[in-house]
């Protein structure tokens, strides 16, 4: 998923949620996550 790239291109959290079939709040969390953060 390239949520971060789409967000940087100007898509809103609502649009990201629709595109990736998730809640806008979840899309916000993924879009704003730093790239170097380790996955647990």
C-alpha cells in the first residue's frame, strides 16, 4: 500500500479510506506514520 504517497499527492484521509477500504482514522494513522518506524 502506498497510502503515504497518495497522501503526499493531496488525497484527503476520507479519500484514502475509500480507496484502501478502511476507516479514515485508520488511513490517517498509516499516512502519518514515519517511514523508519519499526513494525512490531
